[in-house]
C-alpha cells in the first residue's frame, strides 16, 4: 500500500527535522566547547624530564602525593584537591621533597639530588625536571653502600 504525501507536507516535515537536528547539534557543541572555570584550572598532566634510571611511574606517584595530580584544580595561588586546599607554593615544595625521595626499584638508592617543578597556570601542565647524581652511590659492600636483591639495604648518606 502506498502512502500519498503531498509535496508541501514533505517539505514541512523535512524542515522540522532539520530544525530539531540543528538545535540538538548546537546544544551539544555549546556544551562540549565550554571550559569549566568555576573550580579553576585543572591539572592536566605531569611531564618529567631528566630521569635515567628511576621509572616515570615512581616519580609521578610521589609527586601525586603532594596534591599535584589529575583531578586537582589551581584556583589563583591555591591548589584544591578532593580532600584539602593548600597554597600552590606549599604543594610545589612538598612535591620537590617527595620527588627527591624516589628510589630505584629494588634498592634504597635515592639518586635524585635536585628537582625543579613548574606549574603552568593557564594549561595546568606540571613540568618536573630532575637531576640524578650517582657519585655517592657505591656498590662494593662498604657501609653506606647499596645492596641489590635480598641483601641488607642501607640508605646512602
């Protein structure tokens, strides 16, 4: 059975469809293009430079302990996490301390001697530059040296 539809009815239905579709599309585009500035600038990621031996995941986990992690927001000079609010300078100082305490997996060696952390307040990217120094690390078995494996592990002084 063939349904007969007049041409003007078909044009009206087609225009109504286009109007509804374009309204939904514009609503979606407007929602997707808005940036939530209510909570501040979100921390979008951590970039680490200068590490050779210590894995990136170890350094990132230690820095995340200070509050500089995804899900936190920069609101002016304050860092807002899910649990607390603290000054951004204090979070950066804590992150530097925690990054220096990163160890080589399987040892107690802490070869990071200097850390520089910069937070971009516009993009939310945290850039961490580490300097590893192996001059104090000795592996010969003397006191203060580092034993790898199941041996006794002592911290390097």
